[in-house]
């Protein structure tokens, strides 16, 4: 019970900056390590000097990352409900929603794997694969997504549910451990176990094995923590679930799932439009998307750590503390992203060159890919502060039950602003305009996000007066 009291102290009494740091640091560390291991595949494949192999793996990126939509639907949706119910003291109901999130995530992973298995080739061609890259793309997708959907989805769902009850450090151990293991296994499977020419398959198997072990650790930790916290995976609790309960969980997680699903759709358009400019341009933007994820993942880590803190204090009725979490988290994220812009502007070339070897393979193509990626990165990194404001607003809205506002913001951000600007700026300025469209889109969307968030906060405050 001492541990439970410590977690209650975190949510109710700990100074706001310290509480955010306590929750955010482990989350950010795990996000960064996950990012590094995702980048490790690109790095080691880039050591082959084969731009087509890099392009083939870049095409898979959207299908792989789309699993985030399912992890958020059940991890964020279930997690926010558990936090709010804990704040109200409704612990048994919190366990029921936790069980729903667990089994919902597992079911979604199985369905997604089957859909990708059936429609893999048309999806990959729609994402910008060519006759030169489709073989590499199919190899990676089959192993990482079709075979690996369950550990990929469930490891993140379990980590999010652990964070919900204050076990951010333990969640970080599981995700970070899987990431570190993948970095170690990548070169072993790519250059030792698998024969030359099969580096993509080696990287994919290393990722699958790492995700599986990470999932098993988090599953063990989940059941261990469930003895002293409001976590449960008991299928018998599903009998207590009404259609209203299921609808509430899906409704709560839907904005976050929609955000990442539509973000992947926008990446589909990005790669598809960029493919008109050639395989090297596709390889370049694939490299840049990996690099620009550093500030994005840190920002998402901060926003995710805020969600349970905001939701709990909304549930307990402590609105001043809730608003303090929101405003302090916003400042932390903006400062972080501004620092990242400075670093990227100064060292864009070395960052991009890190992912393409100029010593082996077609050196001329490698140099051309690096040159394109350097320009793309300098454009796109400028969007980082605005991207953070969008993520921050979306996660906070969901934590406060602002589903309608979060959905409206997501649709405006991706459908109304981002995708049309891609076509417009590509038409006006080609590949460079297409890469820079992110800055304009995220700036417009951030203004909308902040206004919607503030309106919802005012609405909550008025209802409590």
C-alpha cells in the first residue's frame, strides 16, 4: 500500500514541474530509444550503400507506424478513462475499462495483420513503391507487420496502461529494453546470420524478436503491478461491459487513433507525390522523416506523460492543478523543439550523411540522396514547435474528454490543411516545396489547436462554477 500512496502523491500533491518530470523523463527516454532502434534499421541498411534498399524500407514506414493508431485507440483511450476513474475513486470500474483496453488492443492487432497480409502489394505501390523497391518493401512488411503486429501493438498498449497508474519508469524499462536489444541484434542478423543481399530481412527479424521480448517483459510487469493498482486483463470483466462502455472507450481513444491514422495517410500522400521526383527523393524524405522524429517523439513523450496527470485532476475536481499541468507542459515542449531546430540547422548534413554510406555501393547516388535530404531536413525541422503544440493540445483535449474538439482539430490539421498544401506546394516548387509544406500546415493547425483547447478549458471551468 505504500507504493499506492506514493503514486497518489504524484497525482495529487507533488509540485507540478516535478510531477511532469517524474512522468516525462522515463517516457521520453523510452521514446528516444525506440526512435533510435527504428533509425538503426535505416542506418545499417544505409551502410550497404544501396539507395533502393533504403527507399524500399522507407515505403514500409507508413504501414509500420499505422499500428500506432491502434495502440492509441486502446492505450490512450483506456488509459485516460482509468485515470479519470481513479481520480473519482471508482477503482473497480477502472479495472473493467483496463481489461477492455487490453483485449481490444490484442484483437485490433490480429485484424490489422490479416488486412495487411491480404492487401500488402497494392498498399505498398500506393505508398510509392516501384518495381525496383517492391521486393524489399514486402520482405520488411511481412516480418515486422504481419508476423509482428501483436507484440508491436501490445507492448505500447501495456506501457501506456502502466503509465496511467504512475508506473512510467517500469513502462520505460520494457520499451527501452526492446529498443536496445534491437540495436544490438540488427548488425548480427543483417551482416552475420543472414547472407549478403538479405539485409532487409535480417533487420526485420531483429525488430520482430526485440518487440516480442519487450512485450513479454511488459506483460509480466503488467500482471505484477495489477496486484496493487487498478490494472486488469481478466476476460471475465468483459461480461460486465455494456455497449455504452465500449462506445465510451472507443470514443475516448478515437481522436488519438484518428490523428495517427490520418498522419499516416498524409505520409502516404507525401511518399506518393515524392515518388514522381524519383527513387532518390523517396530515399531522402525517408531519411528525413526518421531524423525529424527526434523532437516529435520527445514532444509526444511529454504530451503522453501529461495525459494521466490532466485526466486524474479533472476527475478529482482540482482544476487549478489541471491547468497548471497543461501550461507548464506547453512551455517545456516549446523550449525543447526550439533547441532541436538550432541543432538541425547547424548539423543537417552530418545527420543525413549518417544514414547513407559514401564508401560502398553507388557513391554518386548516395551523395545525391544526402544532398536532397539535407535541404529537406532544414525545411521540415522548422515545423517542430508547431507540431508539439498540435500534439500537446490533442492529448490534453482527450484527457479532459474533449473528443469533439480533438476530432475537429485532427480533421482540419490533416485533411483540410496538410494534404492540400502538399499538392499546392509541390506544384509550385517541386520536391523542395513538398518537403516545406509541413511548416505551413503545422503553423496553421497549431493556431486552431490552441484556440480549441482554450475553449474547452473555459467550458470545463464554467461548468464547475
